[in-house]
C-alpha cells in the first residue's frame, strides 16, 4: 500500500527507531518475526471481511451493538492494544 498515511507511518517508524536503542529494536523485530512465522497473520480478518455481530461496552459506558451501528450505514472497526 502506498499513500500519505503509509508514508507518514513509515516516517514515524523511522523516527522512533532512531530514538531507541538498537538492541531494543532488535528484540521488537525478533518478536514481530516470530509472530509472522507462527501463521497468526493467516487468521486475521481482512479488509472487507464481515465481522460477527457483537455488543461491547463503550469507553463512555453504554453498550455498543454492531447491529445498531450497521443500521446507520457501513462501519469501520479499529482495534488497538490500549494503554502502553
């Protein structure tokens, strides 16, 4: 993929790698390669895949239901690890 977002993410990666010790980057890279080698990427959802209908509490408290959101139109899901 190319585009402004991909370029900016690559720039950010380069900036972060330059700011951290090389040994730490090596450990992180080894962990990433281990995950790739495990086959986990073959089991990840792809762009355009249908998500299972789910209900989850929002950060504000109320439960969010995918079925309800889909009534308003397409939904983009973003997954994050949480706080670092």
